[in-house]
C-alpha cells in the first residue's frame, strides 16, 4: 500500500508491514499519520512522511474492515468482521 501524490500520481511513501490485504485507510486530521485496516486482523498507524509503523493495533478475532481517526486525532476506531468495534488511544505519548 502506498501514499500517492495528488499532483502527478507518483508514489510518495510505501507502507509495508501488513500480512494481508489492507482494505481501509485514512489520514489523521493533521495529515501526519495514516491508519490502515487489514485482513491480517490488525490495524496500523503509520507516519505519513516516512512510512514507518508507529503502532500495530491487535485485538480483533477476525478481519479488520474499517478504521477512522477521532476528530482530534487522539483515538482510532476499528470495526471487524468479528462483530466488534474497538477504540484505541493513539496519542504520541502512547507510542
């Protein structure tokens, strides 16, 4: 999965780390991070500038289908095919 330029479509940053298909991605409100949800049962928070994994969110019993940041960027919510939604504290002090 990658982050691509809206200007010319070129690859800006490659996000490598999921062991399964990533089916959802969203930027944090400040644009500094990206969260992805994957069929590998995890979500990941990435540094949008470097592509480094900041956090791996584990806890769903099955595929993670959706993810979103809270309006202030301090939390992420994920939804899984296990029928659960989880809220994660992703503040920088937790990294």
